[in-house]
């Protein structure tokens, strides 16, 4: 039997095949949240989802209550079966004109309703795929019950049905909550007893449409046309093994919902009270423990913040302050695929442009370290999981910390602006300042982030790195304290401090003297103080993409082979047996044969441009012994993080 390589560009996973040679499907193949700004003409949204051959649904909402011309900003739903538009916030029939084309790798929008100049839009794309989502149309026959075939290949967890040829309510049923109760997606009305339990199987659903029901809620009127959107529940079918769940339906009374994954999109509402439906997603803002940005499918209203906090975890979420029990659909965060191209998960950008200037990364940023190169300001840490601004406004709402400080998290400056799927805008605070932005995307094997609350006793924390972390940077968000750094190059009773030059420090409690695994890491002591909130950044080695490692100095020129083919675009080096800065070099400012600009993450000092401490090498990078940095002292010990 041939060996199956499980990591890297040449792996089965990298090539999109499992060990059986069957094509592998990931959540990023079938679902996308994509933010865009209207241009008033025609605009192509490239989200990587192929609806042309597979079929599916595109759901778009202007994030304001009205567009730039004062027209009502409805929720617009367009699928590949119907030739027109539906609006979830109304009971209206199908409107002529689909206004989306070119569905092979996203979609192209036309018309002012979907693309008014300078308006901000959110789009959600669902591709038809067994064990995820299906679109079905049918014609009513007037009977009290009706069996509708679907192609999920698993029992559905949720269905939404709409009559398309006339006015009617949007009827929704969450089978994991109860097949007896139905809800109206277009209103806040309380749940409705359907009279009998809707029956489900892996091939069909039997609905009930009794004559005593309000005609607006009857889903089988004779001769009427209907569309049904089916959502799977914990059906597996995804990932390298084909067993990973990517969508879950259910209910919660406020206790933690354990999904086995971190969600990126949640639709929910109270099940037993009148209440709005709410959609939250991590692209518009779903910060841990804070209010999220919400759009409500039953209203054309503007995006606002939730009245309740949603706390994400690596394996689920907790929905706070909901009336009674809430029903939900949750979709897994991506990407699920191990990266094979470093430019898809990391890029350094060097700019002194004015505020509001668009900087392009070509991927959604999850972690950013903006480092002002002129000194005094320091190096900020901002990230999507703790909260960023996703519209073109300057607001002091993004939590930030500094790598050179023990200060607690704060929101004192306008430090993020217009983060979207392909980049961000320079925020007001950094406008015109010569700054290098280090941009990272979360991806299996490469980088992950976890937020958690301390318990005061040794415990494990679940993560989604899908590899053993080789470097972990952990600190409290809400207290003055050190940045604890774990490195696989030292024993698990050792730590470094990111904000200082200190050598390795001994502490058996911080990592509980335990090596992390591919699913959890251990914390205690200052990394787990009771009720304190924490953030953890985890890094590992991905063949050809990143390398976490260590080396011993030689006192002369030394090549550090990272297994790359085009050299390093980012190099972080720290001496561990004695004092030494956390030095950073990057290709945006220049890693060349001569002098190379470098910064220290542990200081506010301006960049240094007058020494040649590192050089290029296609396999990684070269270290030279230069007194200015001392990154290659004979017999000295060093750790590093490099990205190709």
C-alpha cells in the first residue's frame, strides 16, 4: 500500500484527495461570507465557490437600511433554479431579474439593488453539496401532507420553504428542535404548531399543510410553486477523512453549544417568544465575548449589534441573554485545507500612505501586527477574533495590545478599518506613518488563535491548529501581565517573555509542564488565572510554507534550511540562552544580500537599516554574526519563526 503524505504541497490533502483517491470537499468549497462595496456598475465577486455546475444560493444584504438612493435595502435571495429574486423580509412573490451572473468562481452583480455605489454589502453563498445544502422546487397538490425529495444524502436539520408565485410567509422548521413547530423567517411571530410532526429521512421530507392553517403558512396549495432550502445537520462528508461536520442545527438555552468546530456563521432566534431572526458571521464581526454585528432576515433594517454576547470557542459557541430557548444553524469556520502557498496565508505590507488607502492581501486577515518603523509608537496586535472594524469608518472599537508592553487590552485608537475578504484600509491613527503590517490568516498546520477564560486550576484548552503547536504566544487580555511564549525548542517548564529581552525562564505551572498536542494545549499559573480572559496565538511548521525551529550559533555565516524553495518573506529570531531582542525581518522592507531593515517586537525603537544580520537563501535564510543583533554567536541558542 503506498504511503499517504498528510501534510504539505505534495500531500494527499494538499492535492485535494484522501487516501482512497476520492475528491475531498472542504467548507471553503461550498460556503462563503464575502463583503464588498458597491461600485454602481458591474462587479465580480471572486469567492471560490462554483455554483454554475453544482447549483446553490446567493443571499445578499446592503448593510444599511436604505441604499444610496433612499430605496429599501431588502435581503435578496437568488438561487440557480429560480429565475428571479426573493426577499426574506417580505412575503412577496418572486421578482423578475436575478441580477447575478458568472457563477463559476463566485458571482457578478449588476443593478443598483445589489451594487449601489459606495454602499457596503454582505453576501453569503451556499453551494449545493451532499451533507451540506440543497435547493428544491415543487408544485403544490393541495393535499394535507406532501413528501419532498432532496439530495442531501442525510437527514436535514433545517428547512426553509417559500411560495414563489404569490405572497406567502417564509416557513422554517428546525428538526433538531422539533418537527412539530414552524416559524416565519419574514417576521418576529411566535412559533406555530403545524398540527403534526414533519418527517425526515436521508432522501425526503414530509411536510403538513392542513386546511385549518393560515393560507400564508400552507406549503402545499394546489398549483402553487414553491422553493425549499435544505440544510444538513452533523452529517460528516467533509475533510480529508470525509467524516468532518461542517453544519449543525439545534437549540440552546444559553449553555455552551459543543459543535466540534468553531463556527463562522450562525442564524438564530428565540424559539418560544416573538423575536427577530439574527445572522452573525466572523467577516462582519463576531468577537469573542462581545456584541457581534447582526443583520436580521425578517427586516430591511441596517446592520446593528446584537443585544447578547456570543462567545466563540474552538469547538462551539455560547449564546448569552437570549429569551428562553434559541434555535440555530451554525456553519464551520474555514479554511479546512492545509495551505500549500504561503502567499495565501501571510503577507507583509510596507506603506506610508494616507488614511483610508486600500492595502491588498488577497486573503482575509485574521491577525495583524502593525509596526511603526519610526519608533515611539510600538507594535500593535489586532485580530479578527477579538474584534476589528469591517466598514470604511474610523472607530475606536478594535481591541489592541502591544508586543512591547505588559499593558492590558484597550480600544483607545482607530487602529483597524474596512477589513474585508481581500485586505483592509489604513486606519486614521496610522495614516501617513511609515508602517510595516504583518498579516496572517488562520489555517490548519500554520496558524490558529484561541480566546479563553481562566479557571485558576491546571486545564487544557482546545485549539484548531490541526498540528502540534511549536510556538505559542499567550497573554491576558484584561490585566497587566507578561506575554508568555512557549517554544518546542525548550522543555515545557520553560517560557520566554515577548516584551523583554530575557532568556528562558523556568515555570512548571504556565504550560503545566506538558507538551501540547494537535488538539489541546495545557495552561496553569499566569496563563490561567481565574476569571481572566486570555488570547493565544499558535504557530507550527507547514512544509514549504512555514518553519518553527531552533539553531545553535556558529560565529560565522550560517544557512538555516527551512525547506523552502523561494526563501523567506518573514523571519523572527530570539536568543534563548541569554538576553536578546525579538528581531523581525521581512521581504516588504527587504531581505537582500546587503543591509536589511529590522525591528524589535519588544521595543518601541525605530527600525535599524545599517547592518547585514540576515541574507537570502532559497531554502530559508542566512544568519551572519553582527554585533548589532548577535543572532549567530558561537554556541548560543536561538529560536525562529520563518514564513516563505
